[in-house]
C-alpha cells in the first residue's frame, strides 16, 4: 500500500486554514496527483493550533476535495493528533511498516519530522519527506520558525530520542 500523510498545522477558531496549512494541502494535492494509487492520511485534531468546532483534518479534507478535486474515497479517516510525536505514532499504528509513505509537512519542519519518524518507526522505514514551500513567511517569521525547530530538534537529540508515555524511544543512528 502507498500513503501520503499530511501533518496537521494551524487554523483559525472559525476553521480558516493558515498559510502553513494551505501550503501543506497544496503539496499534498500535488503528491496525490503524482501518486494516483496512494491513500491520503491527514493528521490534526484539536489543541492550541485548532480551537474550532471541527478537527483540523476536516478542514484539510474539505480543501482537498473541494478545491483540488481529490476523490474523497482516497482519504482515510482523520488521525486526531495534537502534535508531531502523535502524528508519527498514530501513522505507525495505522499502517504496516512495509508500506510506502510520503510525509508532507512544511520545509522548515522536515528535519525534526524526519528525526521523530525515525525514532518512532525505527530502522524499518520506507518514508519520503516532502516540504511545502513557506515563501509566504517574512524573513523574521522564517527565522523564528527555524529557531524553534532547531531548538526542539537539539532537545530531542540531547535526550536521545522521543519520550512517549514516560518511555524513551531511542532514535537509531
């Protein structure tokens, strides 16, 4: 089986997708057109990134089907996650390790995402990481995003992996 996984991102309290979410959704649609046999998994429930009535993934699904004309039968049930660690764990639990996966996130988020998925999936990975272009960010916003991502990645590496339910999931070298 082949999957395209779009990671969650912010939307407004009334469900309007952020520029980051729109960029990821556009990249997911591009990947779906290039990989017609692939099923689509969308992550994102509720949390500080989404305080609207519907799960973040529902707004992404609406855009994929409505604007990009993706067949809704290709879209799997939304994975109701709250962060990138949960994204990786829920995806791992949903699909078989032998499946081919394309993970779509933002360009500035790819290094940490790749590290997290390696920690969660271990050495058995057939995963491609694709970053949507974040050219809508100002230089200052871009620097802020990259600083956050670099600090988070350094923290993960310093602790030797990902802590999940009180257990350290070590990342393979």
